[in-house]
C-alpha cells in the first residue's frame, strides 16, 4: 500500500502545475483574442465612419486617425496589463521554472 501512496504523491503537484499553466495560457489567449477583436472593430468602425461622415474627407481622416490611435493605445494598455498579471502569477508561483521564465523575458 505504501508503494501506491508514493506513486500518487508526485501526480497531484503536476496536475496543479498543469492547471495553473492552462489557466495562464487561457488568459493569454483571451488577451490576444480581445486585442484582435478590438483591432477588427476599429477597422470596421473607421470604414463606416468614412462612408457615413457628414464632414469633409480631410476632417474625417483626421478624426478616424485620432480615434484609431486612441483605440490602439487602449488595446496596448489592456494587453500589457494582462501580460503583467500573467508574469506576476508566474513569479508568485515561484519554483525554478518560474525564475527561468522571468529571467528570459
């Protein structure tokens, strides 16, 4: 019976590590998906603004350009926030692997 107990002990931490890794990968995937959706939405919005704008083309281009830059800045900020949360989670998890990953970045 002690052989069985010894075999199960290493499995639980590995599952916990895998769950944490999966959660971090999921969070990174969500961040990339959000940024991609934001970029697509900005492009669609810019196109519609050009089609339906009551202003001159020059004013519209300036307005669309400003809004696009603002949206891009917001997307970068949100992506950086998520990236930092993932980095912090990896660091807080500790262990040898976490130290190697933090040093690589």
